[in-house]
C-alpha cells in the first residue's frame, strides 16, 4: 500500500515489507558474484539534500535509512559512498569552502564527514540532541547548532563547543546572514520565539513581530536569509496542520508579513526565491507560479551561484530543474532508496520482474522490468497501489498475477497491464484483506489466503480462505487461530502449513487443521509468535520456522522440532533473534538461507551452522517485523533477488 509521507524526525524503523523472491534465470549483466548488487528502481523518499557551494555539481542526498548518497555531476548519477548514517538524515549541510566536508543530523545526532560522505564521525562533544545547524560562510569552521536546549557554537569545525545564552528551548532552525556573518538567527520551538544576535552569538534579543502566535505550532520550519536581492531579507516557511505558509521580513527579522500565496519547502537562490509552487525574483514582493516537482517535495536546494538551477528532494527521488522551476527532470540514476513492498519474478521468463515499490521516480505502485531489472516501467491502474502487499504469479500461465493487501485481492490476466478487484466472499465484506497468498503449484487455480482475520471490524470473519477457480469463489477454511502465513508443500499439494500464534498443518487441502508446535518455545509477548516459514520442496515433512526466540526445524511433519540458530547472529543488538525470511534450495535441500535485519545467512548442512553472505548490503535492510519470503532461483542455485526496507532491490549469486 502507498505509504503516507513521514515526519523527518520519525523515520527510525517504520514498518515495511521484505520480499526476497525467485528468479528463474540469469539476472542483468551488472549483477555481482558474491556481492549484493543494487538493480533499482531508482528513487526513494529524499528528506535531506545539500548542494555544495565549494564545488559546482556536488550534491548530497539522504533518505530514511539508506544513508547518504553523493553526486558529482549535478544529480545525473549517484553513488552510495557509505551506509552511514544508517538511521537516515533529516538534514544535510555542506561546508561552503571545503567540498569534502558535509554534516548530517541523524535523529538529533550531529555527524561529520571530511571525505565527501565516505566515512562519518559523531560530534559527541556538542553534548546534546541537535535539531539544526548553520555554518558561517566566511569562516566555515564556525558552526551554530540548534539544540534541545538552546544554541551551541563551535570555532573549530565541531571539535569543541560553547553554549550560548539563548535560553533552554528547543531550537528547530538556525541561520547565518551570508553578507553579515556576525548576524545569527535562531527559531525556538516552545515557547516559540525568534531570536537574533548581532555579535556572533554573544548576546541575543527576541524579534519576530507579525509571525503567527506562539500557540500555533510551526512544523518543519525552514529559515533562510536572502543575501543577494534585498539586504536584511529573511524568509520563514513552515507547515501548519499540513498547509504550507511563508513569511517574509525586510528588516532583519524585526517585523514579518505573509509572503504572497506561500509555499513549502523553501530555497533561496541567486536572485530568486522558491517556495513550493511559486517563486519570486524581487525579494518576495511579487510571486509567479512555478512547476511543482513530481511527488511530494520535502526539501529544495538551489545550486550555488545559479539563478536557474534547482534541486528537489521528493517522495520520488531527486529531481532537477535547469529553467528556474519551469520544468523538472528526474535526477536519480543510482539513487537506490526505494521501499520494496512485494516482488515477483516470472518463472518461465526470468528476466521479467514485477515489484511493488514506494518512492520510485516512475511513481509508487507496480513496476515491471523485462530486462532483469535494468529498466523499469509502471503498469496497472493507479488504484492498484492499495493492493500491493503481496504479489504471486501463476506458475503455469505467467501472464496471470494476483496482488493482495488489507484492501482485498486483485487479479491480472495480461501480465499486469489491467486488473480487476476480486469480489469478497459472502460474509467477508470489508474483511477480505490479505496477509499472505499461496498458490497450488500443481493446480494453479487453487488459491489460499491468510486474511486480516480478527482485526478491527472483522471479529467474525474467516481467518483463511480457499478458492479452486482462480479467485471467482471462495470457501472458509477451518482455522480457529489468527495466522500470518500459509504455504503449500510443493511435493504434496494437499499438505499445507500455516503459522501465527502457533504452527498448524493440514493434510486435506485446508479442510481440517492440527496444531504441530509441541516442543517449540512459543513467544507469549503478544501478537504473532512466528515470523518465517519454509517447506522443503522435495519433502513435505521437512519444515523450518523462525520466531523471536529462535529458528527451528522438523523432519517429521511437526511432531518434533530442534533448534538451529544457536550460532546464527541474525540480530547483533539482541533485540530479535529470529530470521525474517527463510528459504530452502530446491536443488540441494541441505542449503538453507535466513534473512535477518542486518544480513543474509547461508547454511550448507540443514541449519546446523551458518555463515553470512555479505558485501554491498546496507544495515537494517530487512526491517525486523516485516516478514516476507526468501526463494532460491530454481534454475540457477545460489542466485537471489532481495527487496529491502529502504534501499531498493538487490541481486546476489553465490559462487
């Protein structure tokens, strides 16, 4: 489903869906051997963007948890020099004199890179949560940091800091006047007030007559000084209940007036001010329309020294305008920051991939590639975006696809171009929501759905459904427990397993079920205990499950279980021990894969010992509560495609 825009301060680990899926043939030529290689789609939600004044064309961009990207050609191409700061930056500030120096504010922590984003060091000496940062453009070692309690100043590039006498409020924005660097401004959140210093922070006075009352909360404020058009001109853009507003001061912050129609975000260029979908070339006195960038714009950055070049960090990657926002072009090649919600690969035509992706430059929704991921195009109607929690391809007729989510189930019979929403079974109504969808490999018209079940208004709804006619009609299965996954044994299609608060088994195509988790250490922490399920495609009695207390295997259909992961470091921070996804190699069943939040692991002896398959994969690629599936290419053992939390799709081939 299409994610809502997120506050830049609440981006730590939002729920997303991991899907690791199967390719039935060789991937694109750029796929790496023994190395995780990104294959797009390009884009992602870009919350922070900085254009370097010290080197034309040098840009830095950051998303939720993909780290910081760098471009040296004005956004035409991007590289990912470092996975840090891996929790995601909500602000990037480029040094005005040294192109290799850039600062990142990451969940209130200030970090510094001196090698253009390749490595980062936390500036812990500031000693407090950091909310904003400004640099003296004439003396770039002088920094002003807006803290959770006041303002701090550094004269040595952040090595040491001195607290300034600004009070104890949260400072959400700071700005230095480029033409008079001794003039500094600080916006305090609560009680809200605007402070000004004329002596480099030694003393401060309150200004800001005409700004909205202190009782009005100004969300995500942007405070900027116009150095070129009219001396002493400032702009303040912010959001109030989701609506954008822009204010202007022509007297160094003493008094303020609403600036034209207003807009958000805001950037000041050489002689031009951009505020959302309007712009001004006379210091904010008059405004003219500007083209809005695609998606939702989170940040604007004007190219230093240019009156026409502008960059936008949006919900669909980075976009560039070379004509003062009259038009926009995608500038996201190599920017791998999209969120994968579902992934499916055509088993008969392995270079055909389908992905439900949030944040791609093509837009959020279903994308299709016929080139193994080298090029992507959007398919399906716009409403399909609400159905893209899971994707399944009919193994016999691969132009037939199913997409499911809490909204229900949709079906395509023409390779994803057109879709129809399937009718909910009698009595299900709005409760025909899909957690997981399984298809019988022997009789693909037979479908099984794990529903949203006991959520919300669905207390009397079926917890699992079965269709034998491709989704035209359904019947309720006799499961009495909420389940999060359901799977068909390929070697014995009448055998099914389901998991949720326990593990359940059916030998008659889902008509009757038996709980088969005796001996497992079932979590009683609430919610679904089990997180991943994999059935040996050659042996219906050999099953692996994971939950927050371990990974387990049965070889007798669930009568007994043994623990496997005592040497499996899935989560080094010890918050979760479970694998989020499990897979068994269909050619060599002793080879098992497990995906954790930080790495993917491989076992060649049925799970008794494991080693990580690493290199190229970012931290927190697989969100711990996401769930999903991990499948090995049936024609090329060891080849994987991975859909990640916030870094797009990767492929890996074990040598």
